[in-house]
C-alpha cells in the first residue's frame, strides 16, 4: 500500500554539522524547499517502511496517485526531532499513569520524589512507554541512550524510534527509512511517522 503525505514544504535534511558542505539539492536545516503555488506543495510517498519518493506533490501524484492514499498536512515535513537527553527523560524520570494523576500529577516525577516511589520493572516499562508517547507527540524520531533498565530498553526498541549515539545528519531520500514528522507554523507537531507508520497524529 502506497501513501502520499502532502505538505506545504519539505525540509530534507536536519542535524547537519556546520562544517559539512551544503548540497544544493538538500536545503539547510531551517530552510524548507522553495515556495510553490498554494495548491501545489510537496510530498513524500511511503511504501511499507520506506520512502518511495520525495518531491513536488503534483509530480508525485501524477506518478503514484492512482494507487495511493493521500494524506494532507498543513505544515512542513522534516526527518523529525532528535532528543539528546533520551536516557535522562526515560530513566531518571517517572511518567505517571493518568490513573495516578490525583496523587502524582501529570508531569514527570524526578529527584527525591522519584526515589520514594521504589518502582518495579513493570512500572518503569509503563513509564517509558508514556514518556515515548510524549516524545513522539513533539515530532521526535530519534534519541540518544544508552538505556540500562531492561524494561526501558525494551520499550525504546519496540517504539521504532531511532537510537543514535550522537547527533548526526538525517535526510529524507528515496529508498530511505520512512521516519518523519510534520510541524505547523507555530512549531507544534501535527504528525509523526516511524517506519512508515503514523505513531502520532494531532486530533
């Protein structure tokens, strides 16, 4: 099954080191593709867990439209956010279950309050899954560990998020993994996809 994700603009490359030469075909971080007519836009075509194509929407629709489902997002599509503090966010903080809100609130619990909880591995796993959902809701597609708690490590592996040793360039290219996020004009996340599957969509 093919899916076309149509957007206003595409930022093909993120997390490029300042010293790295700029490829004119891949705009710098912070610089989307040149503006096109309002009814045109850009798109990526997803086939399974890979990107089949990246480019102007009208060209891709002409080639794939007859056999693809089209999703439209009013935003800029990028390879997504990178979270360098993934280990701290998931292993040095407890993300409460909504059913615990009356006692623990809804924000991550850290420090002495975290130590007082004396969490089991099962609760750490649940916390990590909720923390990962929070990250995906911000457009995060990659993060850094390492993750030492078995339940947390398992949750990260199952989430589909890319675990990177450090910040590295990530690009949207045909044949590459379909990891991306779409951001609205105010910077909020509209959608996040990992391995071609939508893991977050703003309602």
